[in-house]
């Protein structure tokens, strides 16, 4: 690459870098602060902006390997052509957590909050084609799986509430377990970096890293098995608390296939509650919102109650109180803007449940605090 071409790319990159950082922080907060996100399945969310040296190396490599009729990457088009300038990594503790987060991301796409440019790509991930916790059949090879992650290429969808400047920026989103993260970090620092700059590393060291990957893959499966054993023990133990007993009744599910072929099941409220919700709010909440509502009601042991029970909780008086506080804080009408309908519903449900459990004063102060936070976030 000629010096003037390199300089032009770097100047353009440096001018945009602060915007990349703000955008990455926005996407992290979008997931981290979303009450419907499966927070119990997410350990950490990290982001990084590509180093300028690696950016130039990647562009030079891409240009060198491009066929003749494809335009070279320049300072004018590098943002569209280099898809991993921004990297966001979601780290989970367990293999089954991966399925829950995959399901959540699919729901964000269904609602046009995110858009997949490239669907999930399993980079030799630890997530194997079997239900976590099952014994691996003989045909599954637990040898070296190498660099491990599930990779998505995404951008924001039409229903996101981000600034227009962010709408066309691409993100490489990685989803991995904490054991994959450990292997990836060790491998990157002590093997990959040196191999990339041309240093020769003996084959027995490469093999050692391959073996470490296989050990951690087996450890990830064992960890999932142990976690499931703990859960099975806890839920098989007799409970005196009536609410906890009711929570053991099998819920209704919406089943889909995750990207690795394993079925995951989004937990949905019982039909009686869904009917009351739709009548109360005047529209059908999204699957993501219904999944969140199920979790909230399930923790209270309410999911198996009757339609009349839900009607006694979701009263017109409580909805009107919610609307009044909403107008006071945000100076707008709730449930009207399609982009905010689901978060408005979640805020309303939380207010109603706090009112039911803790009383009116606590519920009102809690709602005011939540809505003020929303207002401050919109301003910033």
C-alpha cells in the first residue's frame, strides 16, 4: 500500500474512532440495560475498537487477495468493507447460556432492533451439536476445536432508538463461554500474535495449545452437566413455600432452532395471562417482552393462576396511575411509539407488580426513578 493511501485511511479512521467508541458503548448498554435481556445468562459484555496497525494489515491483506473486478479498500469505503472495526463480545458461564442469548438476539432481529448482515458463524465453537449435559456420542470429535466463538455480523435495525449516524456502522458480535474466552486470550497472547508476525513456533507448542482447547471443551461440557445436576437437585427437593411449588409446573414454550441446530425454548406466559395483557394494553406484546413477563410472574409463582386473578392485578386504576406518572416524567404518551411499546409494557408490568407486593408509595417512587433514568439516557 502506498504511503498516501495508508495515511488517508488512518486519518479517516482517527476522525471516526470516537464515534466508534460511542456506538460500541451504545450497543453494550442496549443489551446490558434492557430489562428483557437474559441477564442471568450473561457474565460479561466487552467491546474493542480495532487497532490501527491491525486495520492496515487487514486492508493490505484483503486488497492483495481481492479479485480484479472488486474495488480495492480505500479511505472512502473501509467502514463498509471492514466488518470488524468494532468488536463486541458477550461472555457466558455455561453452554446452555449460549442458547438463551442466541434466542434473545434472534428476538431483537425479529423486532428490527438489530439486523443480521451475516448470520451466526460457528468458529469451531465449544457449542457442540447436542443438548448440553448429554453425553457426547462416539462420532463427536473432542480433539482440537481451535479458535472458538460464535460470530455475527450485525448493524442496527430500523426500530432501534440510536442516532442516525450509528445506523450504517457494522459490528462483529462474538458469543462465547468463559472457558472459550480463557483459551482465546491465552492463545492470542502467547501463540497467535507471534505466529502472525512471522515468528516460527515449534509444532509441539502448537499441539499443546490444540490439546488445551480440547481439555477446555470437555470441561465446558462437564461444567454444564454439574450445573444441571445442581438445578435438578434444587427443584426435586420438597418446598414448603407454595409459590415455589407452583413455579415447578411445566410452562408453555415457543420452540425454535438455535444456529447450531439445538432447540431452544422461549418461555411464554400462559394463554390466560396473554389474553389479559393484550386487552389491558390494546396490542400484543412482542415475544421478547412476553418472555420477560413470564420470568417476572414465574418468580412470584403466578404463572398458573386464572384469568380472573390476572385481571385483579392488571387493573385500569393501576394502568392510569402508570400513564399519569409517565406523562409527568417523560412528557409524552406511553404505548404510542412502536419503538418504545415493549419497554413501556415492561415498565408498566414492573410498576403493577411493585404496587401489588410493596404498596403504592414504593411502586410510584420506583417508577419515577426508572423513567427519569430513561429520560436522562435519551438526553445524553
